[in-house]
């Protein structure tokens, strides 16, 4: 009987720990903090950093492939054979 009681208490503890971790990652709990002070936005004008787009980035071309993307398959080393030792 003592073994089942210990097992149930372990399961309850694991469940409580899992629920605590889940609640800690939840964004909605941020609003429940009674000590949280509302943050005021900084004064001043808001201006875009790059109004005409990021310099040096051409959005009309597709993304470039990595340098090893066009490696010929016949030049790859053979896979290791199972059962062989090095």
C-alpha cells in the first residue's frame, strides 16, 4: 500500500510541476501581476530606420544557395559499412 501512495504522490508532484511550467510560459499571466507598473512610451517622433528598404538587399532576386548546394553526388565519400571498425 505504501508503494502506491508514493507513486500517486510522485505523479501529483510531476503534474503540478508540469502545470507550473506551462503557466510560467503563458503570456496571459503577465497581466495578472498587481505590482506591474504601466510603461510609458518614450517621447519623440517615430521614424523608420530604412524608409526605402535595407541597403544592399535586392528583393527582386531569389535567395542564393549555400556554397555546398551544388556539390556533385559522385564525389561524396561512401557511407561507412556496418560491422567494420576503423
